[in-house]
C-alpha cells in the first residue's frame, strides 16, 4: 500500500514493470522520461521487492538508467534521436551492471524494443556504456557470476530433441503466463472500484495467500525467487516443488506487477523458465537416463528459452544467461531452445509496447519514409468518371447534388467540353432564395488551374495547396477542354497510403507514414493505446475537428474506413489535415 501511494501520488508512470515504460517512451514519447520517475521508481521498487513482492530488479533498473539518459539528453538539448539513443544506452548499462552481463545487457537494450528487429543506431554506445557500467559495478561487488551451476556440457547430439521439446514447452507456458498476467491486470485489478494506490496491497495479499498454500515453494514465490532458482541449478529442489513454482510464480508476479506494484518481470521469468526446464529435464532423465544424464542443464536452458519466448530477445537471453552463470558450454542447446520458443510465440510478448520492426515505430518514421507522391501519377489516383453539371442547370440542382453525394465541387460541361468549375463557395455568393432561378453559368469559375494525367501527385498537391482549393480538373495536354477526371486532396492522401500498403515498395515500408508537412498539409499518424476513449466508437461518432482519417493501420493490414468503422485498441489512424490544425486534432484525441 505504501508503494502504491508513492507511485500514484508522485509518478503514476512508475507503476508496473519499468522496461515496458521505457519501450513506450522510445516509440511514442520521443524518448522523454520525466525526471521524477527514476527517483520514485527507486523508492517504490525497493518497497515492493523488499516486502516480498514477486518482481525483479531488471524493470526498475531499466527505467532508472534509461530515465537518467533521457534527463541528461534533455538537459543538454540533444535531438530526439540522440535522446532515444541515450535512453537505450542507459538501459543497456543498467542491465549489464546489475546482472553482470556486459554483452547481454548491451544487446538487451537494442533488442527488447522490437519483436523482430534491433535498434542498430544504438549498438556502439550501448556496448561502450555496458562495459563501463559493468566494470564499475564489479569493482565494488566482485566479478563472480550471479548463479553457481553444476558442470554442464553438451556432448551428445541425441540430447537436442529434448532441448527442442523444452523450447516448445517454454512457448506454451509463456503464452499462458502472458495471457494470465494481462488478464489479471485488465480484467481484475483495473476493474476494482477502489483507489489505485490500494490495489498493490490487494496484490500483496494474493502473494501472501500463495505462501500459505505452498510454504515449501516460498523461496521462489517471494521477491525475485533467485534462491529457488539457485537450488534448481544445483539439483537441490524436488520435482513437485518445481511444478508448483511454475504456476505459483506466474500467479504471484501477476498479482504483484499487474496490481500496479513496481518491479520487473525478468527475474520472475527466469525462475519460471528455470522451473520449466527443471521439470522437462527431470522427466526426460526418468524415461531416458542414458541420454539425459544431467537434468540440471535443462534449468539453465529453460531460463533463456522462456525469457526469449515472453520478451522477444532470443539473442540477448542466450548471452545474458551464459554470462550470469559463467558458462557458454550449452551454447548449441540454448540456440535451439531459444529459436523454438521464439518462433512459436511470435505475436505474444510480455512487453505490450514492443512493435514488430523499426518500420512500425514512430521513432523511425521520417528516416524510413519514401515520398511515394513523386512516384504516383495523377491518372492512378483521380476519379475518371466525375459527375458534372450544365451551365444552364439551376443552382438549386447543384446544391441538391452536393447534399446527396458529399462532393463540394463539380466540373461545368457544355457540348462535352470543360468550361469551368462550380463549388459551394460559388453558390454562397448568391442568396439562397435565388437558387431556384439562377443558372450555374452565373457563378462558374473559368480560367481554371488544371493538372494532367501524367503529372505526379506531388505536383498536383502543390497546386491545390498554393491556391487553397479542394480539387483539380484533369485534362488532356493536347486538348485542355477535354476532361479526363477530377483529383482531390483526399484522393491524393488515399493514394499515398494505398501505395505504401499495396506495391513492392510498400511491402517494406507500408507503415512508414509521413509526419512531415507537404506544402502546408500534413499526413500524420496517431496511435490509439489500450483504454483510449475512442476505442469501441464508430468513426462517425467521434466527430474529429477538421481533418480526414484516410486509413487505419492494423496488424492484419490497412483499412480505408467508413463512418461505421469501429476504432480498436492498437489502431494507427492516418490523418490528412492542414498543418495549422494538427495540434488541435492531437489535443482533441488526447495526445
């Protein structure tokens, strides 16, 4: 309860497992972590873990060290890109130090941001910072590895199928762990109608009940659980206790961190994975004693394989576990089990702020943008069959047509030739009571600015913005009176998104939507996080201020929305708007 009060009173961002908060700040907040967060995280995590909460030091140290990097970058007025690198560098150094894993910590920082990618721009500074942090830490604490192990070795290829089975088992248990963790948080604790600062106390009560039910497993349930894990690595724990610990640790971590307590999920994941490995190793030894001669080796491999499954860090987890135990003897089994668990849990992750690749991260939106407008011709985006009106039609007919179709402008045609355009602005020049008798030719705009089918959309948009008009007639270069179609700003914006999602170019960049202004307009993207007020609402009911949602990006692909399209958590809304209205739209949405 004390930890909950401190968190929710002074820094709500410090709740939960800090690594996910760092990932979110990297992708969604320009790498900005408020200066108060590291301080509150230190205090709240010490209380949570010290009082027996099932959590580890990885999350707090990641957020504390990343926060220090972010604050320093802001103090020295570095760019957003450099601030993000400083944040990742701090996280890597913190992990490398606290777990005595310099190479694993460096790779953890650059790998944990994505499910299937690395933050390559941070590799060199992350390695340098990890080496320095590790050197300083071991100077005061000594170089001994975190865990002691029996003499493990891989010398029989017949063991490999059993390690592959361990990887698949870790994948299955990992999916169960992730599902239960977020179900506990979202369907229980967030629905409790009590003050937020009291919820960690309820979580602590749940951990206490588990201790009463399973006293023999208490060393693994309380705190990080490293005592039980050390016993498993030395073969000093029974099969029944390991089975109990798998599920008790999952529940205890869900209660502790899911309730809003401050702590990491790395240590609990190692304990769960180690117990899964121990169970698979012991059972395999019982049935195949001549092949599996040292079942404790499976504990070490299970630690890495399980964390690979739930955190999407298959490379970093191999190195971290090897460095934490001081042994690279099981490198081949580690590789096999990690790949198996990672491959079968591709879309599942304990870090919900992870994105698939750099292409999905707003942090890399500008550098990965390809200006497809230059490569698309007007003829590929125009409406080739626009409605038209005659110069003798009455203005009332034009207005009725506008109400029916929603289009605010039409070409005026006479004898198959384009003579001008009529828009709502033209109608407004005439009193409404005269619309029934005044003809279109009285308000027709002549001397039109036109575009051609072989012009680029960038050129067409340039004309639209400079003249502050909504549409351009598309005409034949050899015959400017021959109308071939109409192109609007919405047509251009939709073509921009469709092109990125639909062709070979877009297969690599389909989510790289521009956030840069294009001739006074902006095509930008808005991420809808869980629990956002727009979730479950129809697009027509949201009533956005002047701006056009031209696409919704989801995991399954791109959606061109209609008024009855429902907004879902995780949606990325692609919005086309005048540049001076972007801030208003963002404020309305709640960013």
